[in-house]
C-alpha cells in the first residue's frame, strides 16, 4: 500500500515535434523549481525528461503525427514525471533498456536514453504495449544529497 | 544552437553554444561533417564551454564524428567542465576513446601531441 | 470563414493554487519563445497570462479545488492562448470587463485584469456561463512593431 | 519575492525583488503594513528596480498602501524604469495619485519636499 498527499499536479500535452524538446524541459524545470532543487538536480531532471520526450517523438511516433503527454506530481520533496506516447510501443522491453541498445543507429542514437533516465533519477518504470504506446515514470526526491 | 568553427593547425575546434539535443543534433552533425571535409581537418576538438544543455543525443553526435575522424587516423577530444555533461560522457563509456579536458588549450595540445 | 495552419500546439492543466501563477507564466513564455518575441512582447504575454490565470484561481475557483486549463497554439507568427476554468462563471460579463470593476475589493483587486489582457494582447474574447466556467481567448501576433 | 526595508528620515523605502503577483501580494502587503506602523513611517517609496515581473495584483498592493499612507497625510512614490510595469501603472490611472521616478533618490526627494 502506498499513501501520499499530492501537493501539486500538472498535465501537459504537445505535438510530437523536435522543437518541443526544449519546451518540455523548460516546463518540467519550472514545475520542479517549487522544490528548490540545486542546479545539478535541475540539470539531472531536464536531461532525463529530454531523453523520455525525445524517445516518444522519434521512436514512439517517428514520422507520424502524435501528441506527447507529461504528467507532473509533487508530494513533499518528491517529484514524479510521467511521459506517455500513444505510438508504436516497444516489443522487447528488457532489450530496449540495456545500455547502448538502439534500434536507430542510422540516426546516430547512442542507446543511452533509458540508462540516463535511470541514473539521473531515483527510479524509472517503463510500461509499453506494441501498437498502443509507452509510458515512462520517473521520480526523484530533492535534497537527498545536501 | 550556435557553432563557431576554427582551425588550429590541422585541428578543427568546434565551439557549441546552446542546447545540444536531438532537435539540434542534425544541424551540428551536418556542419561538422562539411567543415571536416572542406578544411581537411585531421583532428577534432569539441569545445563545450558554452553548452547550456546536452542529453544522450550529444553522445551520438560525438561518437559519429569520432568514427569518421578515427577512420582517417585522427583524434577527437573534448573541452568540458560541465558536471552533468561529463557524467553523461563517463556513463556512455566513450571516455575510453575520447579524453575530456578542462580547457580547449589542453584538448588541442593533446591531439597535436603537445605541440 | 477562418483558415489557418497550426504549426504548434500545447495543452496544460494544473491545480488551482497561487504557486502555479509563476509556473503558468513560465510555460507560456517557453512556448512563445519559438516565435522569437522581443523582451517586451514576452513581458506583455506573461502579464496577460498572469491576469487570466489569477482570475481563474481566485474568482473562478476561489476556495474550492479545481483545475486551470491553458491551450496554446502557434500559426505563423500568431500566438493564441486560451485560459479555461470550470468555476463559478461570470453573471454580468459586460460589467466585469470594465476597467476598475472588481467583485473582490476586500482582496485588494484593482479591477484591471481584463483591461490588461485586452491592452497587452492583440485580441481578447471572453465566454462565461454562471455555474459552468469561464474561457478567455487571447491572441498576439509577434513582430508587428519591429 | 524578497523585500528590503529601509528608513530614510520618515520615509520607508521598500525594495521588492522578484515577481509581484497575486501569489506574493499578501506577503508584500503584510510586511509593508507592519513596517509602516512599527517604524511610524510617514511616506512610502516603492523601489521596483529589482522587480522581474508585476501584474495588476501589484496595482492593488500599491493602491492599498496609498490609501493608508494618504489617510495619515503622507505621500507615496515609485521608482521604476521597467517599461511594462510603467505601462501598467499608467493604464490603471494611479499615476494621478502616485508619481513614478527613474531613481529611488528622486522618488525619496519628491516625498520629502526636496530635502
Ligand atoms: N517511446 C518509445 N516508443 C517506442 N520505442 C522506444 C521508445 N523509447 C525507447 N524505445 C526503444 O528503445 C530503444 C532504446 O532507447 P534509448 O535507451 O533511449 O536509446 P536511443 O534513444 O538512443 O535509441 C530505442 O532505440 C527504441 O527502439
Ligand atoms: N475566471 C473568472 N471566473 C469568475 N469571475 C471572474 C473571472 N475572471 C474575472 N471575473 C470577474 O470579473 C471581475 C473583473 O476581473 P478583472 O478585470 O480581472 O479584475 P480583478 O481580478 O482585479 O477583480 C472580477 O472581479 C470577477 O468578479
């Protein structure tokens, strides 16, 4: 059983276009700012969000039009960010999260996206259904290391 | 994303200013590729002192240029003091191929064999 | 008949809390940044958004919990921002938009919110149904005065 | 929102740093009210040189303090060079009651009758 009081909540939707990667980072950074993160914590969060959003745009939707969804939640000092796409989904999830695995080497992808999200945040959970879409849930508690 | 290019001997120094993400990666790739060819650059130094953001798309850009330069017998180094960027680089394992220095001077000297 | 090609689109929802006024401004500013506005144009947009969001929070929802919605749209050089609440609505709309009219003088409201939105943006349209909610549609074309 | 308070003669100078919106208005109001009473301030000068944002909630805060100070026979002025803030002030009509100056010095001098 998990109990939590949600102090603040936001939901964002935007078109699956690469111009919106920077926009998504700015939105999550502005939301996280309420927790008074250090510059390094904020950089970690922005980097992780950038990975998730880029994946939704290039792997989830690719050349087809779509909408990326981000949910943000603050409970106490903990930030939860959920990135969802209704794109093509991931067939082999345990392979996908391996460091250096990429299905798009021709796009110069490094296969480090999931590894970055996992390392820069406290937790990462991925749910994906082929043909339906992908949800990445990231969380980070601010002020742990100071 | 802004790119300033400069030749030091046979080394191309590329100073990137702004955000290096998937959105800007293609432009950076194209500009570096044509500069390397046009200037007959042997080595490449990434100057990340002006970088405000980088994610794993940047790793792809670095690695892609490394492969090309390396196949021609040249070297690639990076000048970066940005903590998050350096953690990304370390995490990706490319540090085994590409050294990271505190300053452009050190990064240039290293590929030019201390000259 | 109005025809337009939408270049970018976003939708934001957040809790009706005054902490989110600054968040909403930051989000719209980050979205508008794609249009390369001058600092003054950006300040105008942020001020107008702040008025609309504050109204939704204090007049629309007041002490009851609710969600504020913002839609953003970019077509060419034109930014459209739509702020919606499902709060108490406005009985007398033509009175409400008068400069200096406020129903909350005890909160030190100045009654200038609608006037600011109208002046700082190119257009303002308000739709409100008592007991249902209020929608304010703001638009501004960037680069008009330079 | 940060507030720095300082007495110059019988004039309270309040320097606001950050965003003056509905969210911060209550704090600003409370701090100014208690400072005016505790310091027996006769006049009030708003120093907006550090303000990064203001909306019409700020007009309410200014007007509220004006009413109190004015009822005691004092004066209120504003030091602001911020274009958007000054447009807001002009638009609201409070310029007829409260003058806006380029600097804190001019704003203070004006309420103290040039002394
Ligand atoms: N949202 C997504 N939708 C579909 N496939 C995805 C998604 N996210 C990741 N993947 C798959 O997982 C692989 C690994 O992702 P990642 O670690 O981020 O590396 P990269 O983006 O560099 O390929 C991707 O190459 C892709 O095949
Ligand atoms: N979203 C809303 N929901 C309900 N009432 C509103 C809303 N927005 C504005 N109003 C009404 O219109 C009046 C005028 O609004 P405005 O010009 O913004 O001035 P102020 O916010 O200072 O009162 C408000 O006092 C309120 O009665």
